[in-house]
């Protein structure tokens, strides 16, 4: 029996768009993603598109990741809730692109402000801060005074140690052997 061979026809625009969407789902790694190339300025955790387990990929500073406009905007959002003060990704190509070296972003530029804990209300059992003047640092003028570092090291008498060494020591509790199955061929 002879099989009829047909020439492959090129894909239509709609079929090409569908194929691109399917390939984007199959290859969700940061370097093969659909979108424009952006350079990471800090370590980023980039979610995989279409992954039901919501897994992420780690992108190091200086590496290129392909993001859509919306994803790049989410990474670069700033505000009191997010704590970021600088952009964490920048466009590589196009009119907004740059090829400058990756700047060093200090951790406090992306972590937000730190706030001192509030004083608990009177009568609560929560720990309270030390009142002013409750502690002070003292400096000794001249020699070391009575500091332990200023004198010779003391050693216990042999008679004191003899009583300690002759006491019967309690033995450690034995644990039963585990019933782990060994693979065949290993001993």
C-alpha cells in the first residue's frame, strides 16, 4: 500500500499565535520566556508561567530575564507596602535599554524602613524597654583594677578534682538499632 504524502503548508497567523502561546507554557524558564529582555539588578524569584505548582526560578544580578510589561512593572513597584526605593529590573534593548554595568543595590534600598517597636500600654505583661539611666558604661582609670583578665589564671587543687574523678559516671542510654533495609550487595 502506498501512503499519500502531502506537502506541509505554512501556518496561518492565528495558528502561529496559538503555537507561540503553547510554547510559552511549555518552556517557562526565564531565559526562554516570551516578552522583552530585562536585566536583573538583584536576586529575583521569577514565577514560571502556567505552572500549576507555582514554582519559581532564581535569577541572579546581571542575568537576563524575559518579562512582559506588566511583570516588569510588578517587579519595579515602589511604595510603603513594598519597601523598594529603586528599580530591580531594567530593560536591555529598545529606547529605554542600557548596557551599563550592573549597579550595586544596597539591601536597605529594597527592604523598606525599619520601625522601632512601640512601648506596650501600662499594666500589660509585655516586655518593656529599659528606662533612661538604668544602665551605664564605666571606664576604669589607670590600671586594670579588679578585672579577671588582670590576674593570673587560677587552677583547682588536685584534692578537689580527685573527688570529681572518682565518682561513678552514669552510662549513656543505648538506643535500639534501626531496622533499615540494606540494599543487596553492600555490607
